[in-house]
C-alpha cells in the first residue's frame, strides 16, 4: 500500500465503486506486465481494455478494432426517430489511448492460433498474447431468409450494426412516399437486443406520424412473444394505433424470403410490397470466433460463466453478444458488465490468484416517444448451471405506472447512455 500514490488509490476507489459487488483484484499483488490482446472495440471489448489498465497499469493491452470510430446501436433507433443525429452515437478511441494507455490498432483480426497464442490480421500483423479477449459482437446467418444476403442488405438494410446501415435506413425513411409501408422483420431468439426491434418500430412510427402520417410500420415477427411486450403494446395503442401493426409468427409473421429488386417480403406465402424493408436476420457470434472454432453448433461461444474463458481453448475469453452468458440478454450493458468482470478475472489469474464470485447488471431502456420510456432491469449471479437472475432484483416496469414515471424513464435512458459511453470511451 505504501508504494501506491494517493492519486492511484483514489482511482482504485472509483473503480471499485463502479464495479459494485464485483470482487476486484487486491491492490497488494505485484504487476505482471502480461500481454493482453482484445479483438473488438465495442461495448464489451473497449470496457475490458479500459478496466484491465485500471486494475493493472503494467499490462500491455492491445485493442484490435476494424473501424476508426464506433457507432453505438443504443440510441441508433432514436436517430431513426429524428431525436438525435449520427454524431450523438459516434465515439472514438482517443481517450482509451491517451488516458488509459491502451494500444489501439485499426485492423481486422482474421485468424487465431490458440496453440501458438497468436492473432493474425488482414493487414499482415501477428500479435502474441498471454490472454486473448474476443468481443466481436454478432454476424448474420445470410440466406437463412431466402434472398437476404450482403448485397440485399444494401437495399433492405438490417441496421443491426450501427453506422453506414443506420444512415441507409434513415435516408430511405426520409425518401419514402407518404402512404408507404415500412416492414420490420425481427428474428427468433436469441439475438442482439431483444427489445430493439420494437423500440425501432416506435421511433419510426414517431417519425412517420409527424412527416408521413398516411404511412405505417408493419412488424412481421418470427416470434409470438417479445421483450416488454405488454408495455410496448399499451404504448402503441396510446400513441400509434394507426401507425404500428404487429403480426406474430404463428399468425403469418414469419418472413421466409425477400426480393430486393421488387421490394417484396414474403410471409405466410403472401408477398408484401414494402416502401422500406428493415430485415433483421438470424445471428451468430462474430465471424472471428466462428472461424477460430470457438462456437457451438448454434453459432455462439460457450464459456466458463465465472471467468468468461472459452470452454474450448485456454487463455481465450469471450464476452458480449458472442458469448453464451446464461440468462443475460445480448445487450451493451451486459457486454460492458462482462468486460469488467473478465478484466478482474484475468488480472487475478495472471497473479496466480482467484477472485470471489461476481455479480452482473443489465438495464434496457426503450423510447416510445421522446418523452415516454419503458425499461427492464436485472441483477445476475452465478448459479450452479451458469448465470441466473437474482430473484426480486429488477423486473419490467409496472404496467399501471403514472405518466411521470414514463417521462422519467425517457430522461434516465439518455442519462444511462451518456454515463456508460463516458465510462467506456473516457
Ligand atoms: C437497434 C439496437 C438498439 C440497441 N439498444 C441497446 C440499448 O439501449 N441498451 C443496451 O444495453 N444494448 C442495446 N443494444 C445491444 C448492443 O448494441 C449490443 O448488445 C452490444 O453492442 C454488444 O457488445 P459487443 O462488445 O458484444 O459487440 P459490439 O459492441 O458490436 O462490438 C463489436 C466490435 O468488434 C469489432 N470487430 C468485430 N470483429 C472484428 C475483427 N475480427 N477484428 C477487429 N474488429 C472486429 C466491430 O467492428 C465492433 O466495433 C442495441 C442493439 C441494437 C441493434
């Protein structure tokens, strides 16, 4: 303790409170100087990089991210609704480099050799690691819906990774005629952000109601149930009775094919003409995890749910959407929470130590209008068979809440977004 400066000690206190119930590694351990490579600078990977350096500044942490800037999916629906512009959801890696001393390489990690403990990139780099963390997010099962391939996504955007796809969908909404139908096709579970398609429907309906009031959103769903369903449907009845129609899977909602040339979407053998088609295809772990043989037969990565180390290869940790994290949803908040726990586990393991059992958190806010929000929250713990929800902690917002609660939820949503992105990107 006497070697630790007062400033560093205060930083540690800040970290400990940010981690909440998480058992952060003890200050008394020596520094290891180990090499950690992280693939993916989104919610999971950037958090993990940042917290590794906070826990042990001697670590050599390199983050490989294919994009120069990161556009968040959270709040991208609000951009589609006209509430914010693209700059609001754009973040860069400057502070991660200058403040946290993470080395950021803009490159694409193409292959991993788990025996030699190396990562190879498309630009020809080879990086050696003592521990590797993958947080590559999702990739798509192209052609699971007939005709929906990468070329089709340039006409019928998924916008399920934010950035150019968000811009394309936004442009199409602005250019579509008044009276046109916007089809949204959400996939079956599991997929990134369970409430996301329904928040998107709400935000697009908000835009249409003001600018193209004769248009509507048609949700052709692969499922019969969805996250926060009662709250969404109550709000749609109140705000968008003429602008949103939801068709469940068992009643003809399952989209089986698309024809981008004629802008048709086939569900229940019926061809529906769309002015804008937002097809959200079924998903799997990010390609790099898949190609490294880290996925199971369903396309996701099995991990030890305490340490997030792969159950297939040693010294490789997988966090975020790509991992199978028990009952935790595939969300940015989950990924970030996992990134902190994973950082603490790695630092402890490198020092030959273990930490106590962690807990994780998640809250997902959804905006229905600019001033009306709903949420679901949960705290998670490690059970006998993996991560489970803590009974009585969190839950879906009450159905009969007064309007002031919904108004506050919209305010909290923005506060959550600003806080988590400041924590991750500095
Ligand atoms: C419309 C929408 C709304 C959402 N709203 C919310 C919300 O309100 N709250 C919430 O908590 N979550 C929300 N989510 C979910 C959230 O975006 C994801 O769960 C989260 O981004 C997952 O984090 P991740 O680290 O796994 O992946 P990402 O954040 O997607 O990060 C992955 C990164 O890895 C990079 N990458 C991938 N492969 C490679 C490679 N081989 N080499 C180099 N770089 C690579 C990618 O470029 C990307 O930057 C939303 C999602 C959508 C689609």
